[in-house]
C-alpha cells in the first residue's frame, strides 16, 4: 500500500521561526509551502523550496487568506472572484521561486480558513479549482476528503488528492472539528497513529460522537507547527512501515 504524507511548512517569516522544517522534510513525501499571505516570506520560500528539492519532496503551493496576524485561520468574507485572484497570486509567487531553484510545483493545497471554506462552500471551492486550472491544469488539488473541494476539482477536470488528518478530530459529517473546540486536536500520538492506519486500511475514522465515518485517504496531513511534530512524524513513519504501507506520492513522480 502507498500513502502520500504531507506537511504544512515554510511558515516562518522575518525573525519569527515556526516549526522545524528541515527535520520534518526528511520523513514526508509532500510539502505545502506557505506563500506569504498567512505565513512565510520570500526568504523562507526560497529556503524551504531548496530543502524540499534536496530531500526529493513534492512541492505544493499553500495559499491562504491575507491574515498574517491570525495565521490564516480566521474566516473572511470574500467573493469567489477575490478567492480566484488570491490563489493565482500565491501560486505564481511560489512557482517563480521553484523556477529559480530549477524545480516545479506538483500540487496545491489551500490553507486554514480558506481550506475549510472551500470544503463547505461550492462557490469558493469552484473558485479555487478554477484558479488551479487557469494556472497549471497538471497540478494536483488537495482537499478535505469527500468535500466540495474534491467535487469541484473533479468536475473541472483536475486530479485530486482526498486528504485526511493525522492529528485532527472529525465531526459525524466528515468535516474537521473547529479548532476553537477543546477536542479539535488529537494529543495522544499512539491514538493518532492508530487512526491513520485505520483510515488507510479500512477507509473509516471515528468521529467525536463515536460514530464511524467512511473516508477516502489519498494523502495524510500532519501539522508542522505543532511542538512535537517531528517526533510524531517519525513515530507515524515507523508504524506505517510495520503495516507495509509505503510513504510516497502516487502522482507526479520526481
């Protein structure tokens, strides 16, 4: 069995350091790199792209809402046209960095509030998918498994990767538990690992109310800004290996 393991990276900016990108990049297959709106800056983008290239990791644009203070996790009232423009703008910025580093983008994954808005709102989802097609229709669109994002991507002709989360809890309808809720994050690494293996092998995850949600898992996300992110990624990789599950992309081979 094969699974793509992705992580949100390149989130430092200026004098502020977030996460331990270099360590995590050694254990994942895809990196979603912040493009300067919710996090990251031009220097960090170059540094992260170069490291991802060094470790043979797929490079993805991680466009977010223009809310640096809120880390892109606060919803904003935007029209589909505005969403289309901001996604294009951020993909273009990272693609330029990739070109300068003699590499290229492989995928796109919206960040934070934009990701959740696209998962639920068909018009926002279509705007994101349209932006990806307009920019480069060969890119893979990452979206919440079973969401409007996946539906919009398929309808417009994109390859999509249905994403599940190693360290987030789920609602009975398959959406992620809002971060403001105390049980939004899975704090027990052993529990998180077991949930990931079940999502991959059985296609199911237990929701917060105890019910089982049927779920497709093409790519698993771990969050690079969590304090023990690297330790968890190593533990997860070892557990997947024990289950004969290989970590690599099944699309856009490097």
